[in-house]
C-alpha cells in the first residue's frame, strides 16, 4: 500500500499575530492534490493537528473542513493521533463516529494497542503520552522515563503483529538516534521531553513521527519526521517543507516538497538597502530583519512596514541585547558618565567620540542640577 | 412515530461552584431508560447541550459519552440543534460524520430548511439564530425582529413540507403565546430576547422547544418547552423536571417526570431550627437557606455547612438588601449616630433600644477621638 505521512499542522497558529489560516488552507490543498495524484491508500497525520488545546472557532471550522474534505469527499482513510499541542479530550469529539468512515483518530493510550489494518499494513496509532499515563496503564512504577515507557509500549504492540502484514507506528515524541545532530534549535523544540532511542522502534517497518518540525531532525531510513507542512517560526526559515510518500511493498520512501504560500525570509541589511530592494521582494511574505545600521532611526519599524507589511521580527546587528551590565558593588560606585560610556561602547561596538562625551557630560550636569 | 423531547442539558453547568457532572450523568441515565422503555424512534434535544461556548474537558467528555451511548450503542436516532449557550462552531465538530449514523446535529441556519425524515415525520432542525444571520440568509433587511425572522423561516420550511408526513420543528427561542403568563422569572431567563408569537408556528404538528427551563412556560397543546432535565438554579427549585413523549399518529403528548438526583430545597427557619431538623434532610442535597434570626451569628455559613454541606445561597429575612440608603445632600449632613440608627431600623425592622443607642454613641465617640 501507499500512504502519505504528514504531521504538525498546528491549525490556528499565528506568526507574530498574523493569522496563518489562509496559508494553512492553501497548503492543505497542496497536500490533498499530492494525495490524489499519487493515489495514496491512506493519510497519516502524526499529531499536533491544532496549535493549542483550546483552538479558536475559526481554527475549529478550518480543521473540520479539511478533514471532512479528505475523508468524506475524497474518501481517503485517515490515520491520526493527538500531539502535545492538542487537547486529547477536545480532539476526541466525534472519534467513535469517524471510525465508521475509516477516519481513525486516536487520542487514547489504551486504544493504541489495537491496530488498524488497511490493505497489507497494520497501523498502531499512539497518541502523545505522559510517563505517568503509561505507568498507570501497565500498573508499573518502574517505568522511569519516556524510553522505558516506549519499550513497554512497543513490546505490547508487537504481541498484536500479524506476521503477514507490515507494521507502521504513528507517534508523537522526540526520537534520539545515535546519528542525531543535537543542535540547539532542535532541543528548544523538544520542550524538556526526554527522548526515545531509535532501537526501541526497530520492530516497525516504518515509524511516522510528529513533533519536530524539521524533516531532517532524524537521519534514519525507516523512522521519519515529516516536519510541519509550513514554516511556523523564523528558526524554520531555511527548512524545506513537504510530506513523505511511503510504499510498503517494495518499501520505498519519497519526499515531496510543498511550495510556501508566503515564505519567511531572513534579511540582513541597512535601512537604505532594505528600502531600495523592497520592490524586488514579495510584499506579502514574512520577514525577519536584521538591521545593520549603527545610528538610531526614529520609528524604524513603522517605516519598514510600509515596504514589508509582515515583519515578524526586527533586530539590530548592534544592539543592547549583547550588553552585559555588571551590577556589582564596584560598578555601583562608578560615575554616571563612566557607566554611560561603558553602555555606549558595549551597545555600539565603538567608543563615544569626544563630542558625544561632551554632550553626555552636559546632559548629565543638567539632570543632576534638576535633582538637587 | 414516537419521539422523546428534551432540551437544555447544560452539560458542565455548576451550581454555586458545585460540579453537577455526576448528577447530569445520573439524570441522563434516567432519560435513556425512558427512551428504551417507551421504545422511542428518535431523541430530540432542542439546544443548549453545553452550558457554555467553551466547556471544560470533563464536560466535553461527558456529553460525548452520552451521545455515543444513545446513538452508537442504543442505536437511537438523535435530532439536535445548538442553543444560545453552545458555540455553533465548536459543537459542529463531527456533524458530517454523525449524520451517517442517524445523529442529526444542526448548528447551521442554511441546513434548517432540509428536513430530516424519520418514519412518518419530517423534522426541521432550526439552531438558535441571531436576527442578522436571518437577514443575511434571506438577503432582506426588512426583517426587524425575531418574529419577522421566524415568519420568513417558517414560510421557507413550509415549502419543503411533504403532504403525507407530519411536520415537527425543533428550535431554541423564546415563544410568547397569548396565554403566556409573563412572570418575572421567565422574563429573566429570556435574557433580552424578543419573542416569537405562537401563531407563526401553527403550520407545524409539534414544536419541540428549548431555551426556557420550565415546562409550563408555555400553555400550548402542540408547542412545548421540555424544560431542563435538572434544576439548574434556586429559581427552579419548585419546578417538576422531565421529558415529553410525543406520538405523531394519533397525536399524543405525555409528560414523564425525572427524579432529582440531588434536589434543591428552599428552607426558611431560624439557626436553631435548621440545626435541629438537619438530620431529617438529605445531607447531599442543595439548600437555599433564608435565615430568620435577627441577631448576628458569627461564622454562620460555615456553622450551617457542617449540617448542610451544599448550601448554594444563604440570605436573611432581615437583611441589608432591603435598605435604601438615601445619599442626598440632606442625608450627608445628618450625624453619624442618626445615620446608624436609620440603617439599623431599616435593616432589622425595629428601632435600636436605648442600651444599643448608648453603645453606638460610645463607639462613635471613641472613633471620632482616634480620628482627630
């Protein structure tokens, strides 16, 4: 059989207060087109369907519309689980009715051990879980971490393996393989979760993961993150987004990229360069701008917004965040002028000129007078 | 055919912070038993399934469990609409899948005009609506109030009447018949909605209404509120709760009462009487207590809670709420002692004794000294 593996739709997510609903719908349509063109037998959505446990009404409507289109109009079976961003209780509304139409949405650990069989494959739908939940389920307090938990879960699932079928796990967690490159961005995304080692997942023919937004987060042939179908943060600006097409026999995994509806661009330039080159850049895309100017530009964000309406982040090459103020006792005894000079040089990367120092002295003298 | 008419379940409602979920489940089981024992062909739930637009997770789980039991286990068709307490968008999750199992949940005005036919009856499922929604739907700004709106809606529905069928409207609004007794409680429940006159509803063989919690709110043979299945406020303490059983041919409406799981009692007594009689009253029921004592009883609420743990309201026969303080200029010039004497007599219903007046004078003298 052939299935499409996607995850982390995060319907309702905003990017710096910009709604992404229209982009999410357009991206969904690309996924739907791929599913139809490639004649897939099922859609796998590996968790984080919504961006938050209580999505707003527009998000609820949109996700319903998407799932309804795929399942009831296009007549595609869906295999989905809840992720850490979803409320399992809220997402589970209607699941018992969905199943009659081959839309299998699992938000419940206990149901993860009954596989869903479609053609030559058994799918095990494991929702995002907490360790305590697994301890309770197996009545075993010796489960100390996510990896212990996953070992128990896998062992239990293997008991239901039909020998003549392929076995696919759909799950939502942080998988750590020996080849993993632990870059800081990935660790930030994990949000404090401990990891499942990939050897625990070896009984499965394929593991369709959700959670990490980068399809390259894991370098394994048969254990894959699809990543999110869209860029959801500036840190994802350089990631290619897409979906996996998986054939079970003969086994084959193929990446199909998705086209960004409104891309996120990282710009590093001076104010003048940004203005001059603006007409060559897509006006409705998202921009993260690093301003290289040293000098203060009044109302700079609003000025730039005339050219780049959707700025999601504006920062400076030379800015205060690099300043490390030493608030020790010694420092507290320094003169206001020395403190100011220090602050200036740390912020701007060069010392005050003698004219600037003169201005500062005059200003401080005036302030001191007013205080006394 | 025979159907059961209920409404206003308000799943997730609390009574003075006491959860009603267990009572709601127990009440549901009574309704389910009636449906089975009476061999109904369908369940009608006329809106306000939830108590609020964003119910908590426990409420979401409970309503899903109830609907799943009725529809998928007991195999009863369900005809339901959204009420003003429901979020139409949130409640609509899954509706397209529900319909395959004869669970017809309508939250959408446009779908109200396509009847659902079960046996000999066409059901028109009209969700709670706003006037603007109806204006938009008919593209008609001349619709000025709810009654105009309902006239247009009824006229449109009549076009789809099959002559050989009975016609039932399921709706959620405030219906005002000429025989209506407009008591203040009913008006409070209406919450500022204007009313639909019952003549507008005459084309229907039966109108199953939700919104008002009192089954006697309307005195019509074929237009009925089922009321809520439970008492949800002190003002409902003396109402009998239940469901209607409706037979279409020959037409027959029968009231079947439900037993309160934990009743709400109105008590009016002195503190001593309340303590003495407590052991003859169901400890886990809800109590609205009117205390007849004149004297102040320190920590009275907590003392009473030892005997009546679920007090939802405590008030006094002689209490400050009857006091009308006149804050005119003239009053502002009165002496503190005169003001206090006035306040005392208004609150307690009798004048201060000379001893009380002496104590008040002494206390005021002390206070005045401290102020200066």
